[in-house]
């Protein structure tokens, strides 16, 4: 079940990619058909064996895709027919990737792409919420269990904490990797205090022995920038 959101996200994104590629190929086919039809009509009106300015002008007038009227041209190409080499006129669109992309219908692929992003965002939100619910219901980490608003030891003994210590330990337990930045803690616990570094240092120093005495966990500091709740 944990892999389902990722599998669905990849499936939707692959569908969007395939849809986009198919639309691009259809646009290429439409462009090739347009330039070839224009060349055939131009040769009917002005049959000749050489390319002149009038031939190109007539050829471009028959193009139905406006974006090609400035870039499409006619080239002379030597082809082998049996044992002989012959010269024939070939229509060329001379348009770049972005031109073809803009001419393709990417609405389906764009819709699928947006659905994929929305799916991933909702999935992440749901997983975070589910993780929090599991925590409230009695998640255990390193010998500490949170049940009905109380932190308990592996033996079922309540760990007595001050309100600030309780909030800090709850933040550690619900964090994705049990790691918190200094700024994140300060913003959550002291949102109106400009600089709570000293207060945070004191809080961490006082809760450390409580955690170590009642569990298999310890708080480690990363040069004062972040704190992590890790197994001893």
C-alpha cells in the first residue's frame, strides 16, 4: 500500500508523456502532409524542373498551416531509380522542435500532468496525516510510546515532562526522520520571540537526561543548526 501512490504517480506521468509524444508525432505527420500537398498543387499550377522564386511563392500560398509559410521551402534532391540517378523536388518544412510542439495538441498530456502532480500532493498530505494518526494512536520509537496525550516508557510508566518539553518531544516523534532544524523548533515553540536560541539550548539541555533515562534514544546536535532524536 505504501508504494501505491508512487506507482500511480509514475503511471499517470508516463501516460502524460506518451500522450504528449503521440500528439507531437501527429503534428509532425500533419506538417509533412501539408507541405507535400502544397508542393503537388504548386507543380500542377507551375510544372517545371527547377526551383524558382515564383515556384516557392506558389508553394507557400498552398500551405494551410500559417506557421510554415515563412520557413517551408523546396529542395532538389538526387535519388536513385534503378541504375539511374534522377533529380526530384522535395518539400521541406524547416521548423524546429518548439514550432512542432506548439502546433501539437498537448491538452490531454497537460491535463494528465496536472492530475499527476495533484495526486502526489494529496498522497503526501494523506501519508503525513496518516503518520500523525498512527502516532496519536500509539506509535513507538526507541522505547517511547505516545498514548492519549501521554508519553510512556516501554514498561508502561508515564514520562513526566513540562509543556515545552512535551511539545518538543512530540515534534521529534512526528517529524519525518525525527530531525528538526533549530529555526523550525523556534518558530513553532516561540513564534513571537526574535531570538530563542538560548531558550532552545536550555530546553534541549534539560530534556536530554529525561529522554536518555526513559528510553533508548538520545538527542544529537548538528553544530547547533539542527537536532535529531536518534537511537543510542
